[in-house]
């Protein structure tokens, strides 16, 4: 692995590490009032496009980071639909 | 601009569009209680690394997206420090 990809993986770990606690917090508190469903959908499609872009650019850190993020955003969408009605 | 970079720019627009309302909302409401300063710092460093990675990979969409995001995160850090004490 070359130096460029190492920088990418450091970036991937940091941004993923900063995002996951948000997902965990939402899961624990079930407080989805501050989440907007249309915004989550836009974000989900955006992350999906980044994932495709990562494959096309042959970027392992982008594929890694966006794979984790897309699952997280999917969970947030699920929480919003499940708990948002209460 | 080739097809790969067009996909990247669509991704960049979508994820940036989903993130900016959060910054605007924080600015309007001055409610920073749900933001964690250490997490914002980790995110800031992460985005900085993605920006460097974007330059090294010659990726215009990554440079575009992360330039906007790093300014946004910097603003959130500023809001947190300014309004967090109240």
C-alpha cells in the first residue's frame, strides 16, 4: 500500500469514527426528532455515488469508508421510520 | 471532464447539500448541545486528510466537496466554542 492510500485510510478512520457515535446515540436514545428523512435520503444517495466513485477510481479507503457509512445511514433511515411515528 | 468525475461531482453535490442545512440550523438555533467538541475536532482532521487525499489522487470532486465541508465543520467548531458556554 502506498503513502497516498495510507493518508486516505487515516481520513477514512477519522471521519467514520466521528460519525458512528451519532448512529449509536440515535439507537440508544431513539430520538430521531433532529433527523430529516428527505435529508437522510439525499445523503444516502450521495454516499452511494461516492462508493461507486471509489470503485471507479480504484480507491480502497473510499470504498472502505463509504461502505461503513452507507450501512450507518441506512440504519438512521430505519430508526427514523421506526421511531419517528411515536 | 470524464464520466467518472461527473459521478463524483453528483456525489459531492448530494452529500454537501445534505450537510449544509445542519450548519444553517445550528447557526439559526444556536443549539450546540448535541454537538461534541472532541468529535468535531476528529471530524475536522479527518476531512483535512480527505482533502489532502483528494489532491494526491487528482480528484476534483473530492477537493470541491471537502473544501466546502471543512469550512462548514470549522464553523460548527466556532459555534460550539461560542455558544457552548451559555
